[in-house]
């Protein structure tokens, strides 16, 4: 076989029996290969074979859900690394933190990346929620996936909060003291619930171990389950940005159909699209098939006649974009980890409260609210109503339109509530000093992430 | 007896085997869930608080003079004498659990977290706290102060002003807005 000897080793490898037992589908360079890879490969199966072209636009999702998934992966990897060097005991935890800095190779960097990645994940998940709301992407058929998304947000917050305690320094101890004491304002159940979480009435060994187990095991399992359902449903329903235009607007959709029918010069049966479409210059062509941009001429039809379900292959168009976003996310957290050190204050001291003691930044808006209103209102009712409203939203908001001008009331209410939350958080984080007194951040900054 | 004479099973109020089994696994599943919840609660509920259990025998009552607050580390509490009476005040702020320091300059307890102020009797003066400082029962036995840290009594409600104390100039943490 002189021929095979001359062929490059990569080709020979791909044709070997072992390789073909691992990758059982044709390569991705043909439509058939792309389709079969999506069906036959567990990882690529997360993507459909084809996606609507509109999904490729960055502004369709800002890739926020995908970035959150990437951050989850980064946190899982760095978190596993940290677990090798951490003991959840009050006598050990703080020393382990110092060892990470002084003795473990890249220990401090991994800790930095874990911390900034965690803060970034809370931020990205919240922005994802805002994006989905503004695009109306929680409307049918995606109502329940919104509810699952709210669950993922709560798990993310709980994750960040439980992780906050683990370094066992003054920052951790008092932020979690203040944060968990918010719970006890809930009538009847608040006190017992707080003690149940902490394993006692004060934060001590039991609380540290509980937070650790919740952080590394309970929430991880909960997150994976919810994320599996969340992604599965996105995969089944498609992205909202890829819905046919005006999919939820009956009149606009009828106008669209009439327009296409006029171009086709015939009455159009909506349920059964014709196999051919008439182009602008009168020629009859077959309905466009999914195509690879740049390979096939981009405009085989006149723009007006292009049917709304214009699709492209996920590989390479969407997946390559995702790879770029994933790399950019990794680069960002790595840069943050190199530039900024995760804080480690003095060893936790239950007898000495540093001034001021603030909850972690995502709860500091709640703390600010607590300074102005009755604890029952601010500490319990407000967050409960907020979460309840988020869960109920897709069932309360029956307006089928996703166009902003049809949703003025919904957008106004959301903007008001979200704006209030941002303002309270900014005031609490940057404008409060010792004794919760008002300070200007450029005079003295009392904010520690 | 003739079969036709018997009422049909539905009318007699009996259940079919299928209905019984369908109800059975739901009841079984429910019992399993209750058992799981119960065992989880038994396993995870807080143990009796080991940190503050017991009666602390402290110094003679006469050593706590009017207008002073003495920190007792073992019980994380202050023994104060205000208006002639002795008080054992828990250090934990009833607002959000910060450790409240005593400010000698103002003669008050001033919480650094959110600006709650209390007088020497633990009565609320200012800030977002929902009540005065929590306290432990205090007894003087044979001239010595005994504080029972197993019992924590909630502080007096806002506006309580049984103990009138002279105000001093100065302060440590500014009061909340």
C-alpha cells in the first residue's frame, strides 16, 4: 500500500478503526456530516443542526446565558482545585487560605479567579434575566423555562453567599452574620430557619461545615439538574430571537403572510408553504435550503421574498461564535484574577465587628432598604414579593406581543423595580460608611467585594 | 344469589384493584417523603446551644459601679449598672447580629454596623434596631453576680425609657439617619 504511506498521518489516523470507533460520524465539512454529528455526538447535541440566522447576531442574546454557563464551568474547575487545599474547620480554614497564598502553586491566582468569576456570574445571571425580560422571551411557549431560570438565579445567589463564609476572615464572618440575620425577621419560621441553616444560634463550626457542604455538593447538584432542564428546553423551543418575525403578533403576522402571498402572486396556505417561491425578476426557484454563509451566494432570493425561517448550520456559525465568547470570558476572569487579589482580612473574631459590616454586594440593597423600612417589610416581604413576582410573571403577563411599544406598562414596571434595586445596591455598597452613615465614595470607600 | 342482584362495585363504594394500587404508590411515596423530611430534620436540626449554656458566677455586685459596662467574654455579654440596677446585656445587636461595643465617650452602646444606639440599661435610643438589647437573667447570690446564659430574654420594645440616664457629649459611631 504505497499510497497510504504517503498520505499525512492525520488522514490515516482519521481512517483508522480506533478513531472511527470514537468519532462515528462523518466530518463536519459537509451538511450531512454536520447533521449526523449533531445527532450522534453528546456534546454537539446541545446544539441543533441548524439555527435561525437571527440568532447569530450578538444583540439577539448578548450571549449572557452562554457566558453564565462558561462561568459555571470555570467555577467548577477552580472550585475543585480549591477543595484540595481547604478544610472546613474554624481552626483550619483561615490558615488554609494563607497557605493558598504562600505555599500552593498558583493557589492565590486560582482563588482570585474563583472569587471574581463568582461575582461575575451573579452579575451575568441578573443581566441574562433582564435581557430575557426586555426581549419578552418568557412568553409562550417559554413560560416555565423562565421559572427554572429564576430557580437558577436563586441557586447562584445561595452559591455565592455560602462561599462567602468559607475563608473565615472578618469580611466573611460579618457579611454572613448580617446576611443570615436578615432571615430571622421572617415571622414564625425565620428564627428556626436561620438556626437550621447555621446549625446553631451563632455562626461557628456547624455553620462553616453546613455552608461548605451546601456550597460544594447540594447547590452543585441542584444547579446541574436545573441547568439540564433549562438548556434542554432552550434546545427544544429554540431561542426567542430566532422565532419567525411577529410570531406572537397576530395582525403583523397576517400582514407578513399577505405580503409574501402578494409576491408569490398566489393565495398562500399558511399551514402548507409552497415548495417554490417567485423571485423579484419573475423566476421560480425552490425554497431556500439551509446554507453556509459565504459559500452559497448570500442572497439567492430578493430580500422581500426571503421566508422568515432562514437558517444556517450551527457548525460553524454559532459554535465558533460561542468559542470566541468562551475564550473571551476565560481571558476576562484570568485578567481580573491577575490584576486584583481576592481580599483576606484578619481571622474571624466574633467579639469585634469591623466598621461597617455590610452584606455581600447583591444583598446590600436589601440591607439599605432595611435602614428605611420596618424589618418585616424590608427584610422579608420585599424579597418574597420580588421572587414571587418573578416566578408569576409569565403567567400574569398575558400580553402576547413582544414588541416594546406594545409592552409599555410591563417595561415601565420592570424598569422601576430594577432601577430601585440598582439604586439601593449602589447606595448601600458605595455610599454607606461606619454606623451606616452616608459617606461619599470619593471621600472614603467602604466597599469590599 | 343472582349476580344481577349485587350492586356494581362503584355504587357499593368499593375500589378496583387498579385504583387501590394507584392510590397505594402515591400514599407510599408520600410516607417516604415524610420519613425523609423527618430524618433530615432530626439529623440537621441545631444541637442544644453549647456556646452559652450555664450560669456564670461573676464578681461581687459592688464591683460594678454606676455608669459602667463590663464585658464578660465567656458569655459574650456586658454587665452594666444603670439607675442602680444591674443588667446582663447580650453583646449581639438585635438588629442584624453585629457585636455591639460600649462607647466610653458617650456612655452608650453604639453599633458600628447600622448605627443602633442603646443606653446602659440596653434600652433603644436610635437606629434601625427593632427593640432594645437582649438580656440574660441576672441574680445576686451571696453578694456575687450570677448570670444565666441559657436564657435569652428579648430586649424592651422601642420607646421604653424606664431608666433615665444623663447624656454625655461625644460618641463613637454616628447614629443612623
